[in-house]
C-alpha cells in the first residue's frame, strides 16, 4: 500500500468530521491510496488519525492516536501510553477504558457524536458545561464563552477586569470597560457617570433627581438633574441661591436690579427679593420700596419716621415727602400733612379751603384759611400781607411810600402817599419801624383808671 504524505489541520470544530474531509481530499488526489494517516492538532498537541481502508469511516476505523513525535504504532505498550489521551477527548464508559492488546483489526471504543465537546472553545464560541474555554482568566462558559460579569473584552484580545468609577480608562476600548453600567470612558480618559447620572456616596452611578423632587441631603450636590439646583434642607431639589425656576421648569440665573427681564417669567427672576419685572421689562423695586445707595431695594420710610439724609429722596414712602435736615421724613415745600397722615398739595391763593381739612398750613405760604367778604372760607392773604394782583405781599411799614390798603395794621396811606400810624398808635420801633403799636398803652391806661375807681368804691361802702 502506498503511503500518502501527511496533512495537518488545526482542529476547532468537530475533529472527526474535519479528519474525514481531509482524508477524502487525500484519497481523491492519489489513485493508489489504500491507507493513510492524517495529523490533527488538538489544543497544543498533534495527533495522527490512521485509516486502514480507502473508504474512511472516522467512527469505525480510527485505530490509533499517537503524539507528534511518534511513529505510527499498533503495539500494546504504545496503545496503553496513549489511552489516557484518547480518554481525555472522548466520552468512554469506565468499563471500556484501556486499550489492552491491539491488532490492526481491533475496533476502538465508539467516540461521541461530537468530539469537539472535549475541546477548548474560543471566546464567543458555543460551549457547554463539559467544554473548557480556551482562555482561563476572567472568562466563563454561559452558552458561549464570554467575559465574566466583572470583566470586559479588550481589543488585545483578552478579558480584563472592569474599571471602577473615577479611574483611568482607555477611550479606544469598548464602552463596557467601566464597571458601572451607567458610566462611560470620557475624552478625559476617566470612567465617569453618563449624562443623567451622578456618583453617589457609595461610588455608584445613580439617576439624577428632577427639580422639586425628593432628594437626600447626605448625597453629593450634583444629585439634582439641574446643575443650578441643590438638595435643600427640606430634602427637595431646588434652585440654588442666585437662581430661579423659570417657566420651563429649569433653573436660570436671577437678574440684577435695573437689568432687562421677561414679564412672562416668575417674579423671583429678579435677584432682589423686593424687586419685580416692571412693565418696561426691567427689574425694579416693588411698590413700597426704594433703591438705596448700595443698589439694593429697601423698605420705604413712613411720614415723620427717622430717615437717612444720605439716601435717595424716595426713601420716604410718601412721594410728596423727603428726608428733612432733622433726619425725619416730612412733607416737601408747598405740601402739608392732611388729616389722613399723608402729604397733599397746599391750597392756592383765593381757593376754597377748610371744607375737610383743619391743618393750619393747608394754604400756601403767606395765606390762611378765612372767610372772604361773602363768608366763604378761602385761602387769603394773612394780616401781615396784602393782595397785590393775586400775590400776597408784605404790608408797607410806617414812613414808606404806599398806596391804599397796603400799609401795616393800624396804619393808612396819607396824603403824602406814605404809611402813617392811626391816632393812638405809634410807629415801633423808633428806628426803622415795622408796625404801629398802641394797644398796650390803651390797655395800661384802662387798668390804671379802673384800680382807683375800685378802691374808692370800697371806702364808700365802708
């Protein structure tokens, strides 16, 4: 019989089927082939499949396996030495193990339907409990050979331990290299939580919490979905100080005083709690407040209450009041405090007065509320002034050029057109007189006359 040259095959699937295919190839290429042998590599060892007939039946006519060194042999000793190798790759009942004496006509134990059940399976290949995976580290057989739950498949290739949170990673490696399923390897080459997750105090990625939802104060600040929110003392995610919740349910930066705002947004969009977005789309102090010299809104001050002269005029709550020199909010000039405790405009000259007010200063300066010639109360010139074309003018003192009804009380304009005191009155003071005086002299004289009369009557009655 002509012996064929040997052929080799890397066994990965069914060794018997592969050997059969190789044998057919050898037979078809050599007309005189009567018998032959095929070398097959299983794991790291090479074995010879030996056939005795041209029609190769791998289940019936597999007569021997021998190691790569080996010479073909059928003797008992060689057979026994290889029996353990055969047993390793074939499911053989215990009562059939051991070759005993062998001849060329000996029929070996029947191998299993699929010899690959005893081979090693590569990563990703199908496997079962009786099959070993080619790799040993960080790999497990679960229907197929795959990395353990705590490992990932590197491009090397190999299964390597997954990387814990906040530890260096490799961007070119698979996404599942990070141990936490909700983490990823960023451009910064570090395993960090994905968007929508945060690293909790247990170093695990947890889903972030929506605005106004319950949170845990002991967890990191970034547990809240909104970057401008934090877990408040009430264990709720709320916008941080200096921010407000806009109409879209997100936190936005608050707006400074006198800066542009949006009328449709909530009132607290203005940074100052005492401010609001005015109709002109500007953050301004609310009614009852004023902008102080520090650029902040402050409560306005009531009438007659203490104020600060260095602050703006509108610090006084009443628009017609101002902080007077005595550091008190008082009504401004040409205004008076009415019966309601508010400042009001003073009544003009010759206008009706006293209808509902009793304040002495309700009339403009140099006027007073009194009856006119018809008995109607009006703001008319005081006694110290005269009506000069609708203006109350100080009356002319004695000795000064005048016209009718312009002289001070108890004086009249004489034929020389000068003010002269009436009879019984004297211009006083002597130098630069300002009035005509005589009332006291008359009163004193009356008193002096009354006393002697009263004393005389007492003596008569006696």
